[in-house]
């Protein structure tokens, strides 16, 4: 017979579902990167349009 025994401890019962953590506000660096990427995309689109316009044959 063992000299000692371990007591079983049950985990606490969850009574209510935990509320979702509030969404963290975006950091300043993330916002700056988004702005730069958006401007770059707009510039690329604008440049692409001007190239298409320049390539059209004059009628």
C-alpha cells in the first residue's frame, strides 16, 4: 500500500462564456505602411492608364 496518495483537483467550472477581447487599435506604424501602400497602388494604376493612353494609335 502506498505511503501517500494524490488528491484529484478538478478544474473550475466555467459559468458564462468569456467576452471576446476588444479589438486592439492599429499601431501608428501599421497606419503609415497602409497609407504608403495605398498611394503606391494609386500611382501604379495612374501610370498604367497613362501608358495605355500613350500606346493607342492616333486616328
